[in-house]
C-alpha cells in the first residue's frame, strides 16, 4: 500500500491556544500487511511541514499487542511553533531561529507489566536556542548549540543514560525576584490536570509500601560545557546584587544514581573581572555526597556586600576573599545533612567605611585564617591560626554621644562577668522566691545552642587604632600605634579563658601594654585585663579637663 504526495491538514483545538499545521508532501509505504488476531507489517514514510520541517521514519509494527521497531529522524523542527504544547508547562517564549534535529532508534513492546523496550538517540541537536520569560519579556538564555550523543532510555529497566552532553559559548541570564523565585524555574510547575480539586490523600501507615515502583536510574557518562557566561541579578536585597561569571567550564564523567560509585566533576569560572573559582573532585549522586577541592582567588567582597550590609553597617570599597581547601557534602544523611570544610582563607586589601559617617572604619593589608575546620548541623568552628597584619580601626563618639561600634554591629546587649562574680545580694534586689519563679519561667536556651568555636592562636601585627570624641568640645583624638601581640586559647566554652597580650604606643612615644584573660565567645562574656600606659602627654586630655574640671592642662604626663 503506497501513498504519494499526500496532504494532511492538522488542527488541535484541545489546547488553550489551538495548534495548526499543514503536512505536504506526505509519502508513505506499507509492505507485508497481515490482518488476523493481530495486524503486522512494515512501513516507511517521510513528510514535510509548512515550515520546511522534515520527518522520516521506517520500521516494523504490530497491533494487539502493540509493538514497534524502527528509526525516526526529525530535521529543523522550529521550537517556537510548538509553544501551544509547552506553554502549559513553562511560561517561556523561544525565538523563531531555534531548531531541533534528532535521530532515534526504538524498540517498543506492550506487555502485562506495561510498556517495555528501549529508545536510543545517536544524535540530538538544538541550534540557536534563545529563551525569554513570556510574562516579563526578560531574556533567560542564549545557547548557540546543544549537542547530545548516545542517549539511551530503557523502558523495561527504567534507566536513562544521557550520553555525551556538550554545550559551547552559551549565555544564561539568572534573575532572582524580590519574592525569591528564579526566572529559570518560575512557571515550570504549572497545573495541567484541568482541575483544581486536591488529590485524595492516602492513609498514612507506619509500614512502607512494598508495592511502590522503584525510581528511574540516571547515568551521565560525560558532560562538556565550555565558554559559558552567566549574568546574575538578585533583587531580594534593598541593594540588588549583580554578578558576572564568565568562561564557565564544567567537565563531568561517570555520574550515576544506580550505583554507589563516585563520578568526576571539574568546574572552572571567572568571577567578575579578576576573580576565579575552581572546583575539582568526586560526586556520588546515589547518596548525594561530594568530596571536592575548592580554590577561590580574588573574589571581590564589594560585589556581595548587599548580603551582609544589614547585619554589619559598613561600606566595603575594596577587598578580596581567597580560600583553598576540601569541602565534604553529605546531603542525603538524616536527620541533618553534613557540610564540612577544611582548609585556609584570607582577606587582602580590605577597606571598610562607616555607612553613617562615610569615614574609614577598618582597613587591613591581610586577614589570614589557617587550620580551618568548619562544620554545619551543628555549627562547629575550629581555627588553628588567625593573623591580622597592618590594620587600622577607628572608634568615634558622635556629637550625639553614639559610639560607631554600636551602630555598625547589630545585636542585643551581652551580659559580662568579671574575674570575681559578686554573690552578695543588694538590699533592693527581689526576694529569693520571686527570683526563682522568674528564672523558672525563662527558657533554658533563649538564644539557641551556642556554636562550638575554638581559635587556638590570634596574632596581631602593625595595628593602629584611632579614637575620636566629637561630643567633647573641643574634640578629643587619641591614637594607639604599632599594636602587636597575641590571643591564645579562645573558645566558646563558658569556663575557658584566653590569654591576651598586646603592646604598642599611645600617640608617638608613650608605651602601652595590655595583658589579661578574656572570653568574648561564650554566652556570658569575660574580661580580666590589666592596662599599662606610661608617659602620656596630659595636654591631649584638655577637652575633658576643661569640660569636667573647668581647667586646661598646660603640661604634665
């Protein structure tokens, strides 16, 4: 049976936006047709749409039971023409230039357990794919070419092997709206069931459902992404965050959910103008674990400061972040995932301004942390060495009497205790019974558990601290210069005491020494400090003497 130069007018009115197309010419040929308990035969066909899209297929078929084996080829299928079908899944528009071509081989057979067989795609190609958000009209992606080779779907075993995935020189536009939604995922979970009635909930049982079908197994043999650019805009903050990731390269091999075997992952990208990020290691999809080497260089802090500017009210005008180490992820563990990083980090060339006064607040040539061991769930911070080099900080009392440290760092008041806690009750204190009732009503941990923090050693070198009091008239200024020293044994444990020893100069030549024991990391802060100043010129304190004593200081130390 042969049909030549046929014409088919096709219209689908079941969609929100009807779809129409004209197929011409349509050529089809059927051979060895046999009709009995089943209908069997061979076929071959080719056709062309009004948009010059070509479809060709050949093979064998059977009806009752249904089975088919053969080949199918699509050429230059215009993706935008089929928007009436995919718009119900995703609110996106595709440019007219976007086209899809593929070749596939299939073997499908109906059985009592369902449809079995396999589908193989030796070649899958998408060219000139450009996507925009159909609601906002904003660009989402420009992908010159997506090529996938050797994809195989086994319907009987429920396995998918993606084959080799290759994308070159694409551009993604990632936009996070104020409500936290991402443009790349917004609208993808549309309800296409045609009903608003909720699905019936099954009665929960403590025993697992042994008849539940196993999930599909996925294997990604090879991924090769290169020359990708990502433009990111995050509008969730008052000040939007804009980042550019360029020359993004992703190489992966041997990723699978079917076996407890790790695959290889390698990621490299450029951060804004000068930064770079490199990630290399093993990833196990079946258990959602990863063991990765991280290497971040020259990540400009200024580009991400909107994320922390509400907590620390400073304006970063310069500074780069660096880190290198090992990241371990176990996102499949229960009840809490495990995230751990071991390595070192540093901040170089940091310059921070007080947002309120626009004056220098803190600067440092280098802030270095070594021997890092950081964990999440629960939070643990272990640091072997902290070094702060060539730093400057400024404390200011404003004309209104406000200390800039209080306005910059948000947070509530902390309770401090000295070397000897007072135990004697004052005459105006509440009776013991009333105090006991008040304490019993308080939650045991009003601020939650204290993170476990251990910092073995902190070294300070070449520090200058300037103090200005604009409340005093005339204004008072003091400088502590060339501060060096160390803090050893910092810990969040309540009973621990760290040793503090600092040396420097007040002004140009007045020796300064600070020694003692502190615990600034515990819930109740502790400080027992001896401070020694020698040969300070008292004339500098004339603003205070004039205000509180009524006399100016002419000379003295």
